[in-house]
C-alpha cells in the first residue's frame, strides 16, 4: 500500500470497492430460480453465491426433497452466460455442454428422504448468474416460496408484559396470508424458542437481570415463513445492574476510526477532532491501520504514522514540528490530543480489508504474533500514545479479499494470546462481521469463545448492500432491522446483534456500527428501496460511495426504511444515516444493553461533527 492509502471500503469488497467504510461483508446473494407458472415438483434446487473475490466466486446449490416419497437420485441443470464457468466442484459430478451445466449426485448423497436436503458446491470464474434451472427435468421452483402461494406477512412487533426475574409474556398482532396462517415461531436473540398457534407466548426459565430480544415470524399452511417482525428488547428484573462484563451501563463507548491515509487527499488531521467539537464527545479512537505481514504486526504508513511534519496551524496545540524531534506525524498529534483530552483512549487497529490476508499465517503461531504486536504498540517512541490493540480480521475461517481456512478456533486462540501478552491493563478489541445469515460469517468462527478475552467487539453493521450489485435492487446499506423485500436475510443490525448474543457474547461487549457515508446507485426511477439501477452513482473519491457531509446537501434524505434513511434525487438513489436515524439507533442500542457504538470514520462527518454529536447525545 502506498502512502496514499486506500480508503476503507476497499478493504471490504474484493470486487469493486475501495473507499472509506470499514469491515464489511461480501454479499451472499440468494438467487431463487423458480418458474412460478409450473407446478412444484417433488424436489427444489436453490442457488447461493457464497463468496466473491473479484477474479472468481464460490457457488452452492441446495437440493431438497419436497415430496412424500424418497428420491433415489437427483440432477440439477442450469445455464451460465458466456464467460462464466465452473472450475472445480465438490459433492457432485459437474459437466458442461457449451454454456449449459449439469450436476449429478455422487454415490453417497443421491438418496433423499422426504423433507431432507443436500448441498454441493463449486468454484467458478466470471460474473454471471445461473438461469433456466431444472431439477430432475422439472422447474427448480427455487427460493423460499411455493409457486402460486405467497408467504405470510410480518406479524406485529411483540409487546412485553408481566416481566419477572425469570419470565416474560409476549403478545403480537396477527400476520396475514392468502391461504391462511398456521402458526408462529417465537425468536429469542435470533433463535427459535417456541412455535405457537395463538398470538401470545410466555417465556419462562430466564435469568434475572438479563437483556433479551424477541421477535415473531409467521408460517402459512404450506410451512412457508414470512419476514420477521420488529424486535422487542426485554430486561428481566433482579440480578443487579449489569448482566455481564464489558463497559456496562453508565460508561457507554463512542469510538471513531481515524485513518492514516486521511491526511492526504482528504486533508483530515487529528486537529479536526478538536475544531469539530468531536474530541470532547468521543471516548476512544481506533487508529487505522497497521499491517499484518509474515506473521507479524508491522507499520502501515510510516510517513503518516510518525514522520510527517506538522505546521503550527495544522497542529493540535498550535506548535510546529521540528526536523529533529524524535516523533512526528499522526502519533505525535494523538499524543497532543490526549494531553488536552485525557479521557480519550487510543487503540492501534491492525488489518482491514486490504491487509487481512496476513492473519492466516499469524494464526499459525498466535503467541509469536501477539509478541510482535506488543513490541510494536509498546515501542518506546510512542508507547504512551496507545492504550491497547484492535484486530480487524476480515474474516476468520471465511472469505474476504482472500479466503481463510484457519478453522473456527483460530480467532479464539489469537485473542487469547493477545490478552495474555497485553494483560489486563491494556484494551484488546476486535472488529467483527455482521453477517447473520444462516451458515454465514458469524457462524464461521467461535466469537462466543473469544469474547472472554476481549473488552468489546465492533460489530460492522453497515455495507450490507451497495452498488457492487450494479443493477440493484436498491437497498439501505445499514438497515437496523429486516424489512419486506430485503435482498438477503440476516443482513441487518438487529439479527447480527441477536446472533452474537445467542452465541454467548455479553450485550455490553457489543458496539453498534455506524457508517458516516452513503452508498448509492444511478439510473434509478423508483423512490422506494427495491428499484433497478444502471450502475453506481458518482462519488467524490469512488463510484457508489459518498460522505455524509456531502450527501446531506447534494441529495437530502426523503425517506426512511428499517431504521435508516434513503434519498432519491434525479436518477440517483442513496442510503445513509442522518442525525435523526443515528439518534434512533442509539436508543435501540441502549435498550439492547449494548456497550455503545463506533463509526467509520471521522472525515465523513460535517465540520461541526453532527453525527458524532448524535451518537454522544443518543447514548446519554
């Protein structure tokens, strides 16, 4: 990476992103290839793009026996456009004739009992999607619907009453369905705990003084599930004031990322934290990024980090750097900032989208990696500047810019080694995925096991959707909750937080992520989400992305969906958070008992720090 470092968004998307956002999840686009006019066959086939790394992708087909008798074999056929092809496959025999592809079961997975399913996968090249799917000669009827039968609507957000130390009564309004609702699944922290036929449920056996999140999902007579209702936060009585370790109530965290490359084209410096009024409102800064190379933590940008000379007018304290002083650059400016605002803690963040490829080698010897990081962070030249370390691994045992195969325990082992080396007096944190889809990135690593070693997780609840899907559908990149028509289930903040809780991460160790930027498309005629587009909208530094400070004037928000804002102006469609939606999200975070919030990144805010102020005020 050059000194003109890549903006953070590049670190998120292997395919066409490089900008200023942080830590994101590559899109897992579910493609339903149904032919609604054809009656359902005795089997279905559904396609998922598991990951995409620009030069190639991983695909997966899932075959399900929807009939009443066993299948003895299965064959899936589909067409790829010219230029897209399968390069390798597993758990099926895949052949082709021109652009037509055929996959047949192997000997051990051909027999499927009624209701059973099996998956096979492949690696491919190209950008096309499958079409014309057939399963055993009939229509695949893929996706979560039954042809000719719409799924039910979302039930009403449940209300909570009769809350005790160990129980709560939930009540909700009915969903609707064209052929009738059969029952409702009750979800606690994203996990089904009951199925009931009525509109009420009493959950017992809870823990006193503990935060829970409840939602409801309807099933119709064909057993199709509809969208999940809104979430209701519940805290049982008793049990003291704090359900677990972490920052805890009354000490909410307001953490911002400061990028070393921002001092170049963006002309954003540590002093801007003072002039914007943000310094007095934040609690922590993550300095991004250090690199991970050859199993070690290394410097990211030596010039910006500790060599750039600051003039008096650029400097936090109004004093110019001299040529012979031992420390200059951002590190020295952060030292001056902490002298004026001693409440601020600074962590050095390592990795990011572009530099996460080195974590796999580092995971092979976590103790040695932790030692190298400690030696760098605690270098005598700047040891007083940093209060700990943040690891931004995108993603453990999953795919980002490259694919990691370290295994689900690697992340826990690494965080355990970090804590052992940095000790109790230093902060140890991690930025983590928000992909709550079934079998997605949260499921790929043992985040629950690692939680005991970290002070908190920065949950990257943004960049769920964007113009890397150039034709759309338009969708908010940082939805707080799900909504009818959302392109991918599990891609929203509420489900991500619920999934981490379900895996045993204390709510006070989870920070909600806010993006100080918008993502947008052009060629859009529809105001509401779900419209088609011709490509990414123009941005100052990169297509498809723009700072909040620009969008608030160039394309003001004129709608809200799922707890965030969107704007349609001309043929451009943008989604981004505003002070109003940030305030609402902070209220939700407090109700969930979260440790606070973090954001990517300072330079996207207005000159007077509107968004930082909204986070600060909302967390009070």
